[in-house]
């Protein structure tokens, strides 16, 4: 039997501006910048690990404007 208690929230909201409000940053901006940089470095390392040596040389060459590194 469904619960008909009107005091419980149904998850629905009323009104025209029902968009959720953005949350405040929880992490200090300096710490967030360090986290972002570390993730970028980790991502670059993972890309290098997944590519064969010859393919990695080609990618490096393309990033350098076609000049061999």
C-alpha cells in the first residue's frame, strides 16, 4: 500500500525555478589546483603507458608541429 503521508518529500518540487542550486566549493582553491595538476600528470603518464613506443613517437611529433623530437 503506498504511503500517503503528505509530510514526506516526494522528490518533486514546485515552481518555475526548480534548478538545483550549485554547491559551494568544499576544497581550498590552492589544493584543488594541485589536485588538478596531479590528475593531468597522471593522465599523461597513463597515455604514454598505453601507447607503443613507435606510436608515442608519432604523437610527440604531432604535438611538436610535425618536427621530430
